[in-house]
């Protein structure tokens, strides 16, 4: 990050224009001040001074002050790649974003204070004032300085001045690499050339190079899991096999890798100050891995110096973000097109050979490596796929992974979090054991896994986490156990446990207050107030969420639900209509309003909103299912079946949907289609005598007709 001057900007501000929202944005310079003219929220062309630059390659972004200290990113970026690569041009970074979308230039997703500053500047203090909805943010260095990674430098400066009594050059934490090199052994395994040295390098890098939530202004760069909550391998962030999907950065991938498990750190490959690779191309890999064995067509199956001959082409495939920024997956995985066939996860082979099938890729790999120890072997993605698709054996598969120390911690934790969908005895055992493990990601995941159980069971499982050394674990455990303050254990909480719970709950509240510029923080506090049986306080928090971030749909939905529980459907509908006035394309708000209208016996009006819910949230099978049920109720069976089949295509392993489709087709005397869905239902609920009898009846009816 730099102040925007003619010397620091890469973009062309020499009277350039770009089409934007039916008008022309203009990039120009007046004296030494740079400006961008673009439509404001009312559509009027407005000149905004460019205050700061962000980044260099492959793009550079720019920022302006929207008032009250809210520093926002312009919707435009400069493509700093060469002309031959398609660069040296202005482009709209998120052209599809509308006013109500999170990444519209005026919304919180493009706010520097909340989204960007902590990583791009040093010693950042956010300093948001809720009363005035303003920031008074500060930093000690506009860019990333030594202190950002090394911490306080006072002792180091004394050492540099000649104080030989100071150990470790004045640094209290070691963030060097753990070993300079690994060598390949006769059995093919890799071994460090020296005993591994304990290092905090990866967690220091993770404070920025990770998908995470920030809980407070950072106080020490060496405490990643204290100031931040790292994201697990969840379906909305990662592919089912752990490959990056959303903008996940590096930490979550790297923790899955054999490299991390062996002791490799970031600076074995990267220069810590430039971020660039220390060695060109495959030399980065062959500093440890044998060039004779791996850097040959016999291994990679491609011509030397061609696409596919670079180690990273197959083992670190790219995903492109921000239109031009291709980033490599750092899990260093072996291409598994066979898993694509089982789980639909992407693979490096077909990412290049888009005209070929996964079956073709499997055959090619078998030709090159007939004795591959990878193809066809079990993989955690199969368990994750089973869980995400509600397959009946998911719980058993997940539990095995949770308790198998052969898997990296982040994979085991991600398996544990998925057990929330299967609250059975397997889950209880896995949670109880994970609570005791010296693996913070698993303890974090145990909280989510325990949420479906009743509060007494949750207390028995989770209460030790109220004393956890990691802030995010203590705080989340308190949230999960807060109901104990109103619905105590049969014998009642003793004084010590009440203090423990309240103390951790105060930390949870502090975290939400730190994030007070976002609607979700106030919604979280509203949810907590409801748990503590304080509905008026909850209402105030939900209204605050709506005020601070009007596009945040859950605040409207939760407040409407509160009104519903108080028997006030008119108030519920009014607040939901207020939400639709801000965001007419919110599937969640349309759905909530439809449910309220149905309860008010206004089914025809509700149908319109259910239709829009299904339209704007097309991946939500429940919305499609409910829409189908209402269509059926109103007598439109053809449309109902179409909607229900859309729901089935989204979740073919939902037994309720298969059952409904089978019954509906029976009613239409379409026994062939009914039998298809009945057989699918039998697959989902094996051993169910009623379902098996249903299938037999349909087989008989089909043969007769």
C-alpha cells in the first residue's frame, strides 16, 4: 500500500475512459492529484480523488475516502501485466455487482478498514465508532514493515548497536525455516539434512496468507490462533478434496500437504521479503526432490519445457481470482482424475485438457505409472462427498478420519465439523476425544459438531473449552453453551462454572463489538440475546444490524422470526418488505416473507415470493422443495413436479424429495418415473421394509401398465 502519486501508480491517468454502468468513467490527473470520475450511488458522475494504491502485480487497485473515515476501493483496477499477456488496461473488477451486493464499491466487502488494512499496513488499529458510524483508523507504517512479521524491534536494535548479551539477535520468536533442505532416501522418503528447528514461521505468515476471521487488533504477529479464527475445509470455501475454490489464500491448503507435515516452511521456497521463488521453475522442487527421477518426461509425461513439464502444472494447479490473478494451490497434491469420477472434484489433467474426460486422464496416468500407489486408493474426499450429499454411510466414514492421526489436523477437523449433520453416537465419541487433543483446529470444529445436541449434552462435551488457551475456541464454546445460564443443568451451574461461562461469553461479546461495522456482529449479539431470553435486547441488536449494513439479509430474517414468535405477523412482513426494498434479489428474504404469508393464509401472494426465492437462490434445494409443495397445494402439478425435480437435481440424496416425487408420479400413473425415484429412496434408506414394499408394488404396477 502506498499513497497515490504519479510515481506510485501504475495505471494510465492520461485522460483515459472506461464504460461503466451505462456511463463513462474517467481517469485523469490535475496538477499532482489523481482523480477517477464515476457514477455515485445516485448515478451522478462524481470526481473522487485517488488517495492510495494497492498492489503491483498482476493488478493494482486504488482507494478513496467515502466519508467519515470509510476508505473504499474503486470498482476499477489496472491490469499491470504486459500487453502481450492482455494487460496494460483498465477493467471493472466486479462488473456483476449491484448496489445491494457485498462487493459493490460502496459496500463493506470493498471497505479497506475492515477487509484489507490489517495485512497491507503495519500495526493497524481499526478504531470504529458505532455511535457515529465512523473510522479513525491508524497505522505505524503504511506498508508492511519489519515489525509486521518480526514483532517489536527494540531489542534487535540494541543488538545491532553491539549489545552482545542479547540472544537471538533480539528477537523473542524464531521465524526462520525449520531446515534448509530435505534429501531423498533409498526408499523414496524425504528426510531433513538436520534435526528440525522449532519455528513459528507458518503461523506468522498465516496471519495474512489465510482465510480467517479477525477477532481484535493484532497485538503480536506470532499468535495466529489467538487473534484470528482460521477457516476449515468447508464446502463453500474448498472443493470436496481440499483444493481451493473460493479466495482461500495459502494456509488452509498448505496445512493439508505432506510438505508441511515434514517440516517444510514458506521460506524453503520463497524469499520472505519479495515473496518470489528463490529458484526458477523446477529448480525450486529439485533442490530436494531428485531431478533425475522427477524432472523427466518419464515422470510427468510431457515434452521438456512444454506446458505440463513444470512440477507446478500438475501438483499446484492455478485458480484465477480478480479476473487476472492466477494463484497456485499449495496442498501439493497428486492429480487424481479417478476422484473426479467419484466426487466431481477438479483435477489438474482435465483443467488443461478440457476436451478430454476424466476416464481419459485415468488411462493416461495408468500408462505412465502402472504401479501408482495413488490411483484408486481411498481418499478423505470420499467421506466429505458422502457427508455433503447426505449419504447414509457418511458418519462412519467421517469418524474414521477424525480419529486417524495419519491425516493432517485441518482435514481431521474439517471431518469433525461435518459430523454436525450426523448427531449420533459416533459424533459424541469423536467430539469427546477431540476436546482432549492438543489440536486447536479439532477443538474448534468440535463446537460446531456438538451444536445439534441438547444443551445438557453440549455442556458435558464442551465445557472444558471455556478454559482453552485460544480465544476463538473459548468464545465460540461460550456462545454454544450460553443457554446454560437460562436453562441450567439439573442441579444448576455452580458459582465457578457460572463465572467461567460468563467470562468467556464476555470475550465473545468483545469480538462482536470489534466487528461492529458489520451487520453480522450485531446479528450474532441478537441471536445471543434470544438464547438468553432477552427478546427486546435481541430486537435492538437486529435493528442495529440493519442500520449499520442494510444489505445484510439475516438481520431482517431473524427479526421477522422474533416478531413471528411474538405473534406479530404484520410486523414480520413489514420488516421483510423493508429488506426487499434494499435488496429485491434476496432469496432468503423472499422465502421468509412467503412463509409469513402462508401462515397468514395468503398463499397466492406467497407463491410469488417463493418463486423469487427459488429464482434468486437457485442452489437452495429447500426453497425449490417448498415452492413445489405450494404449487401442488394450489393445484399446479406440472409446475410443482418441475420445481421438485430441480430440488432433486440439487440434492439427489434427500429422501423426502425422492419420496414426494415417487408419490406424485404415482398420482399421475407414471409408474416408470415413480419407480425411478422409489428405487433411489430405497438406496438412501436401506433395510426399510415399507420402502422395499413400495418399490415392489410399483414394479408390479409398471408391468401391468
